[in-house]
């Protein structure tokens, strides 16, 4: 497992990519994706091969063999690194070629760019710095809920034919639940739209909190927890530049306090890594961790299944939105409404970061 301290190897710079905030940790993969096969993934316009060596080390390299440019993702993973699938050059996790079959001398220039990666809480993070070879300026984010025995989580990786910020917009405004997700986590649309929303910012983080006491539990909540006619729902959204943490759930009225940090009830802890692929496409890494009610222990899988269904619905909406934006011209004006406060703040943060890197 890599750590920030041993990650001082050469890190690629994407300084010429001003479309994305740099000096950030982005999600490259979930740990569970890295098995015995390399993965090809374009991240911030960079074709990258992700792999876990036989020794367990996670690595991210430029997806191009320095010999004749076959993608290294077409090769095979070995204990020492990845072997090109054309003429067998073997690359170590630091990008150096360490073996050329049939040739003793390895030229000094036989190497490819390696990226700084670190694996934490079942998430593989990749550092994109603004300078060639720049070391991370801060640790990769923590996400302890993946390792909390109180929860069980499932995950998925979606490709989006839409720019990354449209996914930010969607996640920062959960008023859409009552219109898009009626079959799962929706509920009463009017209550969503009328719920008081508290939006605060701190550095590059935006927090949106909405409380909806006395609301009918939506289908996923009822499937997972023995709620009566009403529940007290909460939504806490934390936006960070490359990912969001969304804690939602509900307590039984009168039994728990809706904003007690140690509240019981039914919890859905969503992790949302949003990594631009290009200016117009994105990778969406989601996970959902949920707790179990003692009388309904088997329902976590149902929650995760319904979450997947829910995020499928979001993808349909967002991709249709972007298709239409292209049809009408991306400069066609938008009209903001009251639910947009968090999303507008997040866009300001991204704009400020892009501006400061120019
Ligand atoms: S192209 Fe990779 S070894 Fe020849
Ligand atoms: Fe949604």
C-alpha cells in the first residue's frame, strides 16, 4: 500500500489542463476494482493504467509502453509490476522499466510517468499536481465509514457522458428526490422543496443541511427499517472539490433527536467521488454504507440495490440534461431558484480554483 510519505516519486503534471482544479486528490478507483488485471482509465485527460501488483502495491502509470506505445493496460500484472503485452518490457510501480527480455542493458530513458497514488478506506486516490513532479501538499481524504463495523457498504463506478460539475449540481441539491427518485428514496416532493436549507462554507468545502421532520418514509426507508407513518428525515451534504459525502437517513419521531451526532435510526452514508475524464465526460465512483435494524438484518443488500437503481435514474436525467444543453448551446442562460444555493457556491469554488491556476 502506498502512503503519502513514500509517494515522492515522479508525479505527472497536468498543468496544461486548466479545465480541472489541480493540487487535488481525485478518486482513481475503488480498492475492489484492482484485482489481477490492469485497468485503463482516462483521468483529467490523462490515459492511466491502474494496477495492483502481486505484492499488493497499488500503482498508476502512463498507459503507454515506451517501446512502441502499446497501452500497458493490454499487458499483465506480475509481482514486480506490469508487463507489456507486445514485447514483454516489465515496468515497476515507479514507472521504470526493470526488464527487457533478451537484452541485458536497460536504457535510462526506458520509463513511463508514474502518478502518486494512495489507498485508504477502500478508495484509491490519485494526486494531480500543478507542477511536474510536485509532491502532495496534503493527505488524501479520510472516509472512515467504509471501515466502520456499524455499516456495510456496496459500491459502483459509472461513466457519465456529461461534465463533472453537473454531477456536483445534482448531489448538492437533493430537492430532486421527490421528482426523480419516487420509487426509492423520494418521498413527498413538496416537503423536499419546502424544507429549510442551511448552507455554510469553510475553505473549499460547502455544507448543506436540510431537516424534514414528520415526513412519510419513502420506499427504501420502509424496506430497511420498521418506520410507522412518519419519520424525521435529515440530509447532510458535504462538498469537497473532488468528492462529496452525503449522510441521509431518518429517526422515529419521539425516539431519537434528528440532529444528535450519535442518533440511531436508519442511516445512508453516501460517498461520491467525481473525477473528470475529459471536459465533457466524467467518472462517478459511488458507495453506500447503511446500518441494519436488529429485526431487519437482511435489508442492507436491498438498500444498496435500490441505491444503484437511484443513481441509474440520476444518470438518465443528467445525461439528458447535457444532451439538451449541447442542443441549445451551453451558454444558454440558466435561472437559479432557491434550491441552488449549495451548487452555486460549489461552482464558485471550482471557478476560483481554476482562475488561480491560470
Ligand atoms: S510495445 Fe511494449 S514491449 Fe514493445
Ligand atoms: Fe439523485
